[in-house]
C-alpha cells in the first residue's frame, strides 16, 4: 500500500520528536509515542503503537504512563473493546511545564537532600571544632550559592508570567 504524503510527513515528525526528546534526556520513545498519537486521527492502543513504532509493549506501556503523568495523553474508552486506547492532547505549554517540573523537580529534590546533608555535617563540625577549615568554608560558601540559585529557580517556576505562558 502506497504511503500518502501526509503519512510520510507524520512519520518524519514521529522521528523528529523522538530525536528531540532523546536530546533532552527523556528518551526517544516518549517523543515517538506522543507524535504518533498526536498525528493519529483516532485513539490508538498499545498494540497499535508497538506495530507502528517498532517498540516493545513494555516500552509503549511505560511511555504512555509517563505521558499520562505529564498530562500529554488521555486514556480513551472504546465501546466493546477491553483494550486501553490513548489520544494526545495539544496543551503544549502545560505538557512542557509538567515535564520540566517533574524532571527538574526530581533532580533538585535529590540535590537539595545532599546539600542539606553536607550543610548539617559542616554545622556539626563547626560546633565540635569551634571553627571550620578554609576548605570547609569554601564548600559552605559554594553550597549557599547553590541554595540561593535553587530558591531563585523555585520563584521563577512560581512566577505568574511563566504560569500564564505555560497554560
């Protein structure tokens, strides 16, 4: 069966989106699934995705769950069928915001815990020894700068302008 020009363009978009998401470190499959669903006129099942994209059912399932968590796809009920079907949303700002908050938030949470741990260690050392070494003071100053950056980043995430843009 001959591929239409629209099908070829949609396929190129699937590949381009896969490369884009891979370059952002979230994996090629997420971008491919989203683009495949976005350019599909009807909701698609996991079986449809695996056949069209050449991915495993496990990859399709994990990708769809992540995209659901970001608000990028909806699960659709199809009367008379027990399979789950999915359809892409087009609220791009909200999807990107949810993905960024999820990804950046997890990274910042893990680094914040480490920073708190080092800070606690330095405080205990200061109390025990009466003062900090030059190296310890250097580390403490660096941690304070990172924490200041984290606070500014959080304020930026919460800014009304960014919230309005990412609706």
